[in-house]
C-alpha cells in the first residue's frame, strides 16, 4: 500500500506539490498565519524548478541533436 502511494507521488510530483501549495494557502486564510503562505510560495518555486528539470523537456533537444548527426 505504501509503495503504491509513493509511486503515485513520484509519477504526479508536480500536481501533488501544487495541491500542497493550495492547501497551505487555504490554511493561511483559515488560520491567519503568515508563515504558511510564505512556505507555500517556497514549495511553489520548488515545484516549478522540478518541472523545468523534468526529462520530458529534454526529448526535443535530443531529437534535434540526432537529426543533425
């Protein structure tokens, strides 16, 4: 059971992080605590960076390199 959950988190990492960010922003509004929103912003930056490093963006680059060779 736990490994299935971990596989899901790894597969949909960006969307899981976005749900965490959304939850933190809602929690900030409900609890009126400023630090939760700031933490959500940091997690958002991490999610965007992880998405930018994802291998799916590198496929086009590899295809272009193979076409020129």
